[in-house]
C-alpha cells in the first residue's frame, strides 16, 4: 500500500511540468505514463539531474523523482525536449536504473 498525498520528506510537491519518459507504445496502450518532474530548485552537484529550458525558463529534470502516474493527471503540453536532451536523459536513466 502507498499513499501519494501529501508529499512526504524530499518528494516533489505542487503542480509542475513533467517529462514523459515512457515509450509511445506503452503510452498508447496503458492508462498511465512514466514521468520525471521538472524543478527550478537547482542542485548543480546532483548527478541525477539534467538542466534544460522549458518554455524559455531554466529548469532541471529530477530523474531521481521518476514515477508512474495516471494520464488523467496530465493537463496540457507546454514544451518539447530537444533530441540532444532526450538522448542525455535516456543515458542518465540507463546509468541510474539499468537497461
């Protein structure tokens, strides 16, 4: 059993942008998606983060906060990750969690 609300300890809180990282095939066939949240709280020495621009603002993808969510939680698309940052994200996920 797991209770998601309210956030506990260092879990990311409040409404925020996310990067959908699950494969398109999964996204089409399931009611859930796997995401990494974005944050404006920077941790320059944190190796589990990737710095990006989202809608013109600096942010970090918090890969250590990866989670599966219902698609019903998604509200609107705000930006698209560049191909370069997408590859960097995939590599970091593989480094952190394995293939």
